[in-house]
C-alpha cells in the first residue's frame, strides 16, 4: 500500500510498512473543473415507465408446455449442475470487536468461492470513516504513474487530499465539500482512471485473476471495517475484464454483487440509456446496478428499488447490495440461485454456498437459513 | 443406530473428498461391510456420492451439494445440515439428516428413503420418481414439482405451489400449505392412505411421533397430463 499525501499531516493509519510520499501543495482548482462537474447531472424525468415487460415470474404451469422430460433437466439445472457460476460472500458485523478481522474473514470466504468464479474477483469494504471526507476509489491502468498524478493533482487542488494506493486501485480521500471538484480534477488530469466508487465509507476493489490473488494484491486480509461484500466471477454474459468484475457501484456508498444472469439486460440497458444512465460494459450485472441507481435517483428507497427490480428484471439472480449501514439480499421469485445465511450474536454472513461460511467463528452454533425467494432482506445498524 | 462394528474414520481436513469417494466406490458386495465415519466435512460437495454398497456412512458436520447423490444401498447419516441436491437420483438405501437441508432434496430420486429431522428448502422432491421423503420440519416453495412417484411426508408446513404439475406422487402434509401448484388438489384421506402413511413412518422410525389423523393428502387432479386445447388457459 502506498500513501500519497498532499500535506504532511500525519494520520494514524500510516504504519512503518506503508511508504508515504508527502507533497505539500496549495493550489487552485481550475475553473473548467467546476463546469465539468456541473454538466454531469442528468435531468430527472419522472418515474413513469411502462410495465409492459412485466412478464416474470411465469406461472410454474407454464413449464408444462415443454415435454415431460424437461422436469429432469429442470431438477438438475435448478440443483446447480449447469449454472454453478459466480460466488457471493457478505459479512456484516454486529460485534465491534470483530471489526479489525473483517478483511481476514472476507478474504477466506472469497477464496473458498474460487471454484464458482475463478475469472475475477472483487469486494467492497466499509472501512474507516474519516470525518467530513469522501473516498473516491479509482482504477488505474497497469502503467499508470501514481506519483506524477499525485503531484499534478496537488497542483490544481485547493484543499487537502490524500491518495492511498493499493495495487491498481487508488483511494482519493478529499473533503466531502470538495467531492465534485475532486472528481472533475481527476477526470481532467487522468481520463484513463475509472471511478470505481464514491462514498464516505465504502472502498471498492476488483481485478481479473484468481480470488486469492486479487485479495492478496489489495491486502484484503489486512483491512478492517463494519461490513463488506465480495464476488468471484465466472463470466457468462460478457467478457472477462476488470470493468466486468463485481461489485458494481450503484450510488454513494452503495454497491451490488450479482449471481445469475439476466435475460432482458440489453432491452433494459437501452431503456436506462434513454434515462441518462451510462454503462461502461456489456455486462448484465452492470445493468442491474444501473437499474437500482436509476430507481434511487427517481426517489425510491433501496428497498423499493429492489422490490421494483423483481418486476422489471427478467432472469435468475441473487443480489447482495452493500449500503452505508449494512447489506441487503434479494433472490429471484423462483429462488434459482443458491444462497445461505448464518446469523450469530456477532455477525450476519451470506454465502452462495455454505462452504464459504464454514470457517467463520462460532459457525457451528449459528442460525443457518436460506433467504426466501422474492423477499427483500436487510441487516443494518445505525450509521 | 445399533451395532457398533469398528468404524473406519476418514478426516476431510487431511484428505480429499475424491479420495473418500474412491474408497467408498471400491467397497465390494459381500465385503465385511464396515461403518465409515467422516470428520470435518465443512460443507464440501459430493460427499459419499455414487456409493453402491451396503455400508453405513456417518458424517459429523455440515455437508455441501449432492451429498449421497445416486446412492444405492448405503445408509448415509449426516450429523449436521446438508446443501443442495441431497440424495439426488438416489436408487435405494437411506439418507438421514439431523439438521436442515437446502433446495432440491431427493431430486429425481427413484427409490430408498430420505429422512430429514429439520426443514427442507424449496423444490424438495422435484421430479421424484419413487423415493420416500420424510421431513419432520417444513418444506419450502415449489416442492414436489412434477413429482412422478413415491411419497413426500411433511410434519410441518409446505410453501407456495406445492405439487405443481404433479403426476402420481403422494403428498402428506400435517401443517398448512401456503398454496397448491397447477393440477395439484387435496384428496380425501382414507384408511388405505392412513395405512400407507403409517407404514412410511414406521420404516423411517417415526411411527408414533405424530397423529396420523392430522395429515392431509394432496395429489394430481390429472387434468394436465396431456395437452388439451380446453386447458390452454391453464398453462
């Protein structure tokens, strides 16, 4: 981990192991930065969206249209023989004493799900919350010169900012009041950077490769926090790229991981594009994330947005959404994708398979259950 | 479980499930039928899948997917919870689970018996073809979907769309049924059915645990066996 600071104001989390490059700077944000930031917000257009695609779920008897033989196929298919792709893990801590170990547990859970998703992995972690600061997680290309970027950024910013590097990802910590200016400056100075997430609490990392390698390069095991979600990907609907890896950010301090595949994602992408939602990939899960963001932008709560997705998104899926205060779970109406949860006095944990939970402390006495299909679950605590 | 022949112990913390299954597959007919004990399963998949021998395999802990799948003859005891597809396509033998089981327990199973002390999740007994499943807790939605033969007995409640598109399997539920699937109806519980139910409970060692008179019987209305244009609206 590399920390680039714009001021020599030491912060507690700098340890001997972290080399710090400190640069003193006091500069002015260029005027055009503000303009870029202002022009970004798409117009709100009202929530009237036709429900004509509301065809899911089909009644089960619909399947009778198929030959009887389908039952065998269906049974096997549902049992996961064919669709054993992608793994999701989530851990929400109730016991603050476990917070320093969040990353360590999440890393083990993620690695256990390697067989379900060896292509790429990612995770969102809700870690240290700096007062009045926003964390902007950025993804950089391999040859990106971080030191140069930090220096250039210093030259244009008129506030304290800090850049923490973890492998290919940079977390830019800026005062909340200067968030838009920081984003505009990043866009102007280094358009090759991708904004992975924005939030006061959440950092979002993802990369191509085996889950264990991805966890290691970002030092997930060393991270602490209140909760986190992770994903291992076996690509089915689009290419294996970092951008196609999960989680997807759906808004400030919000992310989505998805297991399954959506069948109406192209149609939905076109509809959302008309609503001003932009997409970076051909990925179906990004569409789900974009859909939720759009619903929230139109005034839905996250819970309402998830409820609405039951009608609008066709396909099979389990979603886990990370929020500032906790996480939520939603399975499609026929519960196609597996999901198992464990709850103790210390934590609530989610896994696509029970294996992922098997190393958690006290799991032998945990309440183990499967979330019901088409039911929105939330575990939260006061922010 | 009565007789205590010395058990072979297999620790999955130090060996792979493949090694275990290879050992189990090598047990030949007429061998001295050992008892097997499996430790530290930790949710691993396919434990004791494909066994074809009269052995008893006791697993201490939670198992993953397809435990005892395709089982023939063997008695498999799980002292914990089981994942998806428990005993799928089982032909004969007995599977006993002390905890809860995930979806699609006994999927397409042709014979033998599955006894679950806890709850079973959705699609329990999907496309079952002759297995006798007994769940002492409740079962999830879409259970006995397209079930063809065998019995599914539930001490607790059943979730939505029970027995959707069912053929000739018999469903006995003691608690409530959230909803019945297409072509599944309640049928009168007659002496012959009470006798059959008692027989099933006795075989599972559960006779006397509950009052047979509390159960209700569900089965196929046989209206959707073949496509008929008059039923087009029902599909």
